[in-house]
């Protein structure tokens, strides 16, 4: 089976790329818990059994105005 084409990945300050390897019920529980505290993308399941999502932890880049 051929791998499906991946979208280009971006790495931004404050963004976490998360991979969950679990059954659907566990993914749903983890996703629900993360949504209570963070802004996250919709989980994207893959044929490999992994589910990927992104979590926005806010901008963690240094503030140039507050040296």
C-alpha cells in the first residue's frame, strides 16, 4: 500500500505537533482534555494507527519590547 501524500509541515513558536497512538475512544478522551485547555486542530487519523493534531500553546517567542 502506497503512503498518502503529506501536507507540508510548518514549525512555529508555541505550536506543538502531537501524535497519538491509541484506539478511537482514547483519542477522543485525550482530544477532549486538550480542548479544555488549549486551541487544537481537529485530530487527523492515518492508516498507520497514529492520529495527528496540532496544539497552540500561544506565542512563546521572546518579546523584543521586554528585554
